[in-house]
């Protein structure tokens, strides 16, 4: 369907993706339109393609699939168009002067003989350049969008393509459509491959094969691998493309020769890296060994009387709890070494060690920084220690460059962290790139102490840093195994250790661990509905509302996947109401009062507090909050995450999801008063011991497993390690054997 008219009031426009809501004046009257525009112009005439749809709140509106800008005709229409500020360099006064001179030919002059504008008072060479550039961009995008659509690229995608490639968009896409999969959000390899086929690109083309190799490596990196065995990469890529393996091998050699990829040998296996991961892994290995081998800065006290020195008896810590032999050894190792790893499960006293170390270093006059990978983990660290703690990103003073689309740290080798001691908790969550940034900011003589649980799930990002450091046996490690008496009566603690050691938990243990036997998806879902809908709140004093309950599911798919559970739980916890605004984004309907989670790191997202208009930037994967308000007209949503207030609009709306139920992977670094875990016949890769262990250890006061006991037992029996390919362990071993630091 086609609509023709003039663009009126612009209600909302997101400059990132061009999404626009506006009033559109037609001969039949004003209508509401919504769609993507490269640069919507009030007063401009458009020919729109699309269809009428019904908005749940605002009623009928025209959904724009494509458009063509029509140049205004006649002096009056041209004056109105130019006066609206649609051409950079021309305001209302300048528009009147230009139209008075050129009349109906004004736009023809601007397009074909712009130098004539120099006769207008106030227009010099610089202003003329701005006018020509602005007018040219407008006409250019219209032509570009038409050509891109012929290739199968829709208008909203065309806007994104044009914002990156500009006037070269069509040429670049025709020469190599696979760049779309690498540069344009929302266009994956298969879409790019279809466009390439439409353009007649040969299946065995080196351009296609090289793009697929990059795609495979990035996909594996997204799953945690920093490298891939060369033969496996060739085999998988050839199968994915249905091409000869020799052709893939030839393209791979060309990419290595050109320096786009790195080839190496790890543990006697030929491997391939993306450039960034190769050099990050090299730097991390060298920096760790350099830190380990440096002479430790002496602590100005004798190790034998360190407990007395901070007002603690030789048998008890400052909170009156007995220090185990393991804990005492851990503290001594931290005093003796520049780098130490302390790992152990729940209830083994990691927090007591941290608190005792902080008091000890304070007494010795050494400055201490506390940090963790996530905001929630840092907050828990701060609450437990009574000392300020922050995320590693914040400690490193991260800076997001929007122009370069890169993350930089203000703290680095030239401007290192000043503290004498840095203690990092939840170290199992640190990925390779974050560790690279951290070590780059550690100055010589600094003590670096990692605490965490190596048996939990590995980090979301690429790498398996904590496990690789421990497995290398090159760095001092203290393993805490003794459960302290204050945690000994906890069913959560007891059963988490049983699960971790391959033993089965009891159906009920203590007053904080329960298993409810159910064998079907519907019965498990219905039971979760009952538990969240009031059953838990009625049975336990510490549960004040459904907000205290977190569902942790192993999967995203099926009735017990996070999306399905969220839809069900939203109706239970936060049902529709006349006074609650809603906003539909994709398949998800957000409602004021909803519990939500950030899905990816957005370093440039602005946030504020109740007291400061603009307080900072950055919202991170796993941050959770509540929807405070929704403006469905402007398609915006305001979310409160602890003391931060963030406005979501445009593409940012795709970065957030409901969080009544989240995956176990997304829960890392967090603790919740109550955790409910559905367990049935999920995909084998998810039915693992460390996934169940991680889920159980997220519960602070109550854990309830709902599902098939046989499936719980099969998860515990499956101690399959995470299938990540990383090289840090082997690099550390090689450097330990070769003090001159020759690479593998």
C-alpha cells in the first residue's frame, strides 16, 4: 500500500537505527506513521510503502517498509521545506533569501549548480560545502536504499548500512556482501550468504570461504574458545559451506599470511586464533609469570604474629570464627607471594580470609583495592567486608570510544593502579580480555590475590582464565575444602559440596534445601507458578515478595526455557492493569514494574541517579533492575538498576529482557534470597554437574529444585568439562619451563 504526503511532527527518532514515529499529512488527513528513516525531515514530501496496523494503545498507524523522498515543487513549498532546517547551513532567514533569488528553480540550483548560491549574502565556501553535502546525502540515501532493497536489504537495515558505509554502500555490498554479517547488527552470515548468491558469487569463492572462517572463529569465541585446532576448523567450515576442505585450507593459509589470523602450536596441536585473542593470551601468560617471578614487596611485620597484630587471637578471626589450617596457610601465601589464588566452595571461609587480609594490610600500612567482575558481586564484596569495592571495569577507569567503537582503560601500563594490594573476588567470571586489561594495569611490586570457586561455570566471555591458571600449577593456589560450623547446618552448603563431589543430595536437607519431584513440563511449570504465586512467601518469613525469588533455568528453549517462564511469571507477578503502561519489543511485552536484565555490555549507555542529572556511562551484561516507566508513544523505557536510572530507546531496547527467570549462565556472580531450579530432560550439553552446582550456590537462604530426581542424578553424574579451546594453561607451563619467555 502506498501513502503520499508531507512529514509533520516527529514524535520520536532514534538516530542509531533511524526508527521514527511521526505525524504524516496526506490529502485524506493526518495519519500516524512508524518506520526507519535515514534522516527524517519535517515538511519534506514522501511516498511511503507499507501497511496499516493496529497499535494496542494508539490505534491505527501506517507501518513504513520503504520510502522515497519527493522534492517539493513551487517556491512556497520549497521555502517551507528549507525553513524547517532540513538542509544543514540553511535556516529560515537564509531560506527566504535563496528562494527570493531562485524561486521554483531553487532545488535544481542546489543540486546541479550549487556554486550559484555564493551570490547570496552570508553564504561562503564553507557554508556552501555544508549545504551541498547535506542535500547530496539526502538524495544519495534515497537512491542507495532502492538499490539495497533490490538485494534483499530492508529499509531498517539499509539505514544501518548507510550510516556505516555512506555513499559507498552499494559498491561495498556488491563487492563483498559478507561484510554485512561482520558490521551490521541483525544481519547474520546466512543472510549475507543469500545476498551473495543473489549477486552470483560462486560457492567456492575465496571471499565466501574467508568470511565463513571468520564467522566460525567468532562463533566459537562467543561460546568461550580463544582458539580452534586447525584441522577441526577446516573440517567444520567445509561442512558448513559444503565446499572442498582443500579450498578452506588454501583460504586459511592466505588469511594467516596476510596477518588477519594467527597460527600457532599449542600442546603439539596446530591451532588458529583471531588476532586479538592470540596476543591477549600471550600478554596474560607473560604478565602472570612476570608478576609471579618478581621479588615480593615485604610486609612490615613478622608472619608468625600477624593475627595478633590485627587484634585477632591465634585461634580465632576477627568475627569469632576459628581459622582453619587452610585459611592460615592462605593468608601466609598471600603475604609471601605477589600473586595467589584462593579457591573453594560455599561455606569454606573465603570471605573471612578477605576480611582478615584487609585488616592485616591496613595495619601494615599497605593500600588495598577490592574488585569483582560484576556490579552485583562487587556489592556483595563491599557488604561483607565493610570496605568500598567496585567492578574491575570501573577500577580500571574504562572509557568507551563511540567513534572508534572500542573500549579503553584509563589505568594501564603507563598509568597503573596505585594500590599495594588488589583483591579480586568471583575470579571464575574473568574472561581473557578483562584479565589482559587488569594485568596491564598492575605495577611492579603489587600483590594480586584472586578468590573464587573454580568449579562454577566458566566466564561468559572467551577464555577459561581461573581454571587455566590453576591447572598450569605455575601459580600458588590454596584450595579450601573445610566447611565451617556456621555453614555446616545449611542444606544449601552441604548439598552444593555433595553435588560438586559427584554425590546425590537428599530430597530435603535442613530448612533451606528442597527437591519437589515432577516429571512433566506442564507439572513443573505449574509448580513454579504456585511457588512464586504465594506458596514460598507464605512458608518462609524472610520472603517478602516475589522479587526475592529467582528462577534459574538451564535453557532458553521450550516450556521451561527462560522466555516461556518469563511470560508465565509476568502474568503471575505483574499482570496487566489500566495504570501500567506497556511496550512490545519483538516477542516480549514489557510492563511498568517488570523485573528486567541487561543482556550485553553497553559501555556507552548513559545513566543518572535521583540526585544527579548525568552521572556516568556503562550498563553491563547481567545487571538487573525494574521498569519504572514506559512511554509507548516514544517507544522509550526507564529502568532502575540499584541507584542507577537508565533510559532505553531504539536499539537499546533489544539489549534488555524480562528477568523473572534467567539462565544459570546469566546468574554468575549473583546471589538471590530464593532460587528455584527446574530440572527435566534438557539438551545434554546443559545437563552437567557444574551447571547444577552453580545454580544451587546462587541461593542464599532457600533453594528448591523442581523436576525429575533421575535427571538431577544424571546431571551430577555428568562431570563433562566445558568444551572450550584455550591455550593459557599451556603457555604458562611453557614459560615456567623457559624463563627466557620464548613463545610456544
